């Protein structure tokens, strides 16, 4: 089967252009929705669930399908794994052809490059911040209240007749908080 998917971002926009192109391509079913790509897209999920091996999934343009290159590649890789052909009419991409497979491979390389660049920038930014004496994350709490709780937990732990659960109930702590306080460095 040839299955189509069309999407516009708002109710005021019209799906006719996309639907006409999908019908002309030979789509037997067209899943359509009027929703931003940043929201849940139930019709897209229905379309993807409906597809079977040897089906063809068609969109008018790539940007109608995914909100990012990574999401696009995830969808196309899933389709390929399920032996479903993908076609983007306006972008002239057809994963049943050598050129279409090449285009998707190039997109994959670009997405990987983009992820690597983001990682490099993040690492460089964190390193620059460390050199300036700033450390990421939430500051460790050493408030008077925390210090008192640490002392109380350590003192209660010395009493071997009290179980961890007893101490947690008495102080109103979770087990993970108990162990974190128990291991808290002495000031």
C-alpha cells in the first residue's frame, strides 16, 4: 500500500495542496492533521503503526514529518528496519533508490556532526567555567539545618538497636537521603 501523511500547523491552514500531491502520487490512505510539530501528532503515530513491510510512506515535504533532523532520521531508520519505503515528494527523496539512500546517509552524517559540535561546545563551555572557578550543578547544601541532620543521622546510626528504617521514620527521611547524609563529609 501507499500511505500518505499531511500536516499543517494551525486550523486556519489548508491541507489541499499536500493532499492533492499525495493523491497524485497514488496514496490509498492519507492520514492528516492540523497540529504544530511540537505537539503530540496522533495521526502520524496511526500512520506509522498502520504501515507494513513493502508499503510506501509518502509525505509532501520533509518538514511535514519531523521537527528535527534527528527525529527525521529516527523515523526513516525505523521505516527502513521495517522494510518500508519512504518518499518525500517535493524534496525528491525516495529510499527505494540509490540516490534516496545516499541522501539519507548524508543527513545522518550531518546530524552526527551536529551532535558532535554541540558536545564539543558544551565541554569547552564547562571547562571555561571551571577555569573561572564556577562548577555546574546545584550547590551542595551545608546549611545549619543540613549539618544538624547529618549530626543527628550519624549519632542515631551509632545506636545499633535502631534499624535504618527506624531512623528514617523518626527523622522523616527516605533511605537514599539517609545514606547521603550518613556519607556527608564532616565540616
